[in-house]
C-alpha cells in the first residue's frame, strides 16, 4: 500500500508542474496568501485521507472504503441520469 502511494508521487508532481504553466481562468485576482492557504488545507486533508486508507488496510477494514465507493458511484449515476 505504501509503495503504491510513493509510486504515484512522480506522476502527481509532474502533472502539477505541467499545470503551473497554465494558470486557471480567473486566477489573476486571487491573492497568493489565499492560494497558499488552499494548498495547505488540501495537502493536510489529502494526508489525513491517506492515513485513514492505510489504517483501514492494516486492520483489514478496506471493505468500508468499498462501501463508500459504491455509495458515491450510485449518487453520481442518479445525478447523471437526471440530466
């Protein structure tokens, strides 16, 4: 599990570097402090999510994550069917 997360780092960092060349639309007026705060919160939440998945895997409770995935997929299917 740890190896797969470490293996994803080069792809994530490479994609981030490629995206830095093209700022999102409307980013001209966003203060740097607000962008930094958003990055910090996103990094912290992502780190906590990884810790939860690693703990669930170690404890053999990954089926709970599977239920979550099924629930989100079901909600997405219902939302997309209504379009």
